[in-house]
C-alpha cells in the first residue's frame, strides 16, 4: 500500500491558513445535507490534494455544489468544501471538492 502523505490546508475558516500532512491511507469522513435536509455520511479515500481542491474516492454519489464537511481520521484536520465535480469510476465516484 502506498503510504505517502498529502497536504491539507487547515485554518479557522476551512483550510485557508497552512498545510497539514495527511497519510493517503487514512480515510476522510464526509457529511452533507441531502435534498430532504437529512444528514448523509460517507467515508472516502483521499487521492490528491492541491492548494484549493481535494480529490476523494467514495462509494456514493454526492450532489454537485453540495457543501461538505470533512474530517481526516487520525488527525485534527477538519473543514468544509463544495462539490465541484463528480465522475463515475468503476463502481465508485471521484469527487472533486473545492476548498476556496
């Protein structure tokens, strides 16, 4: 298994103030409100992180433009982002979250 780390931007408002390292084998927990206002949860795998975007592989489609709260397991990293793109991939989805 690839045990590289990814940089998360972390700060008091989302991820805006600095980078944090997150092992790529650690899951990301994502939560959002569905169309009925119910809280939905999914655990994803971090694929890639840039300064303003996070690519996550998940088992469930998350609606475009949904505001997502996320937390990296095993760390104190948490924040919010918006779903920018969703791409079906095999039986999963690649979700691009925009943090800025």
